[in-house]
């Protein structure tokens, strides 16, 4: 998901999409999946040189990604749509300078209960043995930049360094997520449950475990038939409810928690065994996937009214 917070911020994207031929490129890639440059140019009835300039504009805006493949004779450039959703905020929000921001590495979970297939890795190597849950307790897990499991949960303690005598008005969490299939399967739904301090905030169904193209930041040593990238999801809890990518998923509000600078904050991501779609969970951190970020958390706060 790409979030655009103002008209000015989205100008380059709007320019890139303001072309009939670039719109047609996106429609073809969405319908037929990744295509190499030769096939795509042929479908459009234009030269490879003309296609290259259009693809470059879409790539610069993060709409399309290009990867190199070597099927036999030389490298072929393969194009695919990178984004699943674009969220545009037309009305500017008041600037809130009272925001505490932190990043949590994928391996810094404080509690877990997971089932194979499962594993952890950092950007240079696997951590322990694949499908051995004991390594989720190994000290090296703190280095993990990616983890995956078929069912169960991981829980994180969110650092709370909001200044004293302040209350928390909004929590915004973003992370790159996907399902976990044996190997990879782009159609592998999984119901992912989100909890704050043991209260269920809501669920999101991941559509698949994506492996059709290599993740932009996924390291070269990573196995081609394993998870390559996920979808960037934004979870927001505020006074109006709980939202994912701007869509309301529950009526749970931040007010129910009465959070202050002294409050513990526990975030749990779970795929329970009684979910309708038990398709696992993969969490991508820096060095993996398409977004090169850890679990990002923003806490908006204001003075406690006496």
C-alpha cells in the first residue's frame, strides 16, 4: 500500500498515472500478471524503447517493479505491479508535532507460540534450523529480519517513551505482511488477528504467500521458492475506531485502553487454529520484501486534562 497524505505529495504519481498508455500497462499487468518487456511492448503495439520510458516513470513512483530473470539466453526484464492499494488523503490533517516514533525489529518479540512450517532469518543467513520452533527462543532471534509460521502468534512490547503527563490519542503501526504457504502460493488466504494489550482489534485476510517475483530488497542468497515479499499494511487505532489502510475493521477505540506514558503496550499478531483461513503469517523487516522497513510504530499524544 502507498499512502499519500496530500495533493502535493502525490503530484509525481498523478502525472505518472495521467497517461492512457501507462494506465493500460497497469491494467495488463494486473490482469495477466508479470510480463517481460518484449511481451508487454508487443501487447501494447509500441517499441521497447518507448515502453522503457513509460516503465521508468511507473517504477520511480513505486507502482511497478522490474526484476531481471535469465530463462536461457541473456537476462529478461520482467515487469509487475508492486502496489495493492493507493490511499490518498485529500483533506490535510492538522500537523501534530506530538508524535513518538519507533521501529521494532521483527525478531524482538517478547512472547510466541508458533507451529511449523516456521523459521527465522537475518539478511545474511538462516537462524537455526527451519521448522524447529525451539529457535524462536534462541538468542540470535533478536537479529531476525524475517519470520514465518503456519499458525500461532508473536507478541511485541512497543516502547512507550511518550513524555510524562501525556495520554496516547492514536497508535499507527505499519508492517509488511503475507501468508505462509508450503513453498509459495499467491492464492493462499490467511486470517491475521491483531491485538493490543490482549484486546482483539480486528482481522485482515492476507490473500497469499507471494513468490511470483523476487522482493526488491530480498537478499540474493534467499531461496527462490520461499516468501519473496508481502503487502504493506497500516493499522490505526484512534478515537473513532480501528482501521487498516483507512478502512474501519472494528469499533475498538483508543479511549477503551486509557493509555498514558506509564502504560505497557503489547502488540500481538496471531493466526489462530480456529480461524476460517489458517494460512500462516510472514513478517518482513529491513533487508527483505519490497519496503525495507521494520515494524514501524507512531504514538500520537496530548496533555492529560486535569
